[in-house]
């Protein structure tokens, strides 16, 4: 018997993958961390689970965004297992899912699950769940990258952390929920807490090390400065100016649409324009 759980990342072919989820294989079962966004990728993840030949014991959610819970119904395939998250994540998903349906259905069509499953088992900050040799401890962050975020630490030695979207790995970021002050505070808290040889398994790209916190902080600050200094008397030029600035900071197209979806909502939250378009 191995005394370390095995972590499988999905999609297996990671090149250009939109979002990650994980299966943590223990001696007698499997614990999922998040699901994927699309129906077809979530089915592949379910087949990967079946291929392990062990029962699904639980699903743990890292935050409230739909790209990480939308595929739960395919992953669970009718099974009734605990889907665990802090109450704030559960409440946010239940509250926001009808709006996500309106936004994501036109974007993804049938790849956005017709019926979604929601987390059903609350857990408190700092509480742990134990499955064979795997101990998972939740960090209930509250609002951060999403309206409610909950990274999971694997192992008592805290060397592996499922960080959700607290840091993106050199991809453009979603800021439209507007909790950037809390997010920046959480980045500093997490950076101080996990300062050594820690592997961060993240929601997009990765894995990354502690250096990623500094990149993420500067991404957020650059974005806020770009939105804040744009000339919002000319909204289209302002949008283009923010995009140009962010692509100078990160010369990549990956997840650019998430950043672009954030520009007008953040401008509105900063009081630069009339409140308007909802993001995802
Ligand atoms: Zn995400």
C-alpha cells in the first residue's frame, strides 16, 4: 500500500485546457476536487474515475464559480455522495446559478449542463475530512476571486494545496465579481501561510509555486490601474486601452475573454461608468 494519494488532473490533455479539476485516488476510493465546465469534458473525467475502479467518496469545491461546479452532474452520474464546501460557497451557487444559466447557455449551448448539481454538505473553516491516507482541510476565505472561495489543503504537512482560482497560472483573470480588495488581502495571507516548498494545484494552468502570488497581485493591481486611468468618456477606446495594457503585462490570449468580461463591471464598481453589464 502506498501512503501517498495519487492526484490525477483533468483534462488529461492539458494543452489549451480551459479549466482543471482533480481526482485524488486513495487506497480505497477517490475524492474529486471540483468538476469541469463542459458536459463532454466532465464525461471524460467520469470515465477516468470509472477507470480507477474505486468508488467516488466525495467532491470538494474550491469556490463558487460555474466553471468549477457546472460539470458536477456528469461527474456524479446520479450518485449520491457528499459535495462539500463552506456554507458561503453553497449559498452563492444556489443564489447565482439562474444568472449563470442566462450567461453561459448562449456561450456554451448544450455543453453547459441542462441540470446542475449543487454542493450539499457544509464544512467550517479549518475543518478536515479524512479518506484513508488523505486528509483535506478547508480554508474558508469568504469573498475573494469569486463571491466565496475555499481552497483545500492536502496532507497534515500542508505541502499540497488545491488553491482554486486564487492564482491563475499566466492566464488572464476574471475580476468582475468586484472583491479585489479581499482577494489582494487573501493573497498576502496565503503567501505568508504557505511560504515554503508548497505545490499549488490551481483551477487554470499550473501547478505553480509560491512565486505565483506576486504575479497575481501585480496582475490585479495592473488591471485596476488600467481601468481607473482609462478615458471612460469614450467607452470603446477605454476597453481597448485596458486590453492593450493587460496584454502588455501578459502577452497571451488564454482566458482573455474573462478579463474582457471584467472591464465594464469593474469600471462601474469604481464609479467611472453607469452600472451595467453583468459578468459571468
Ligand atoms: Zn475558474
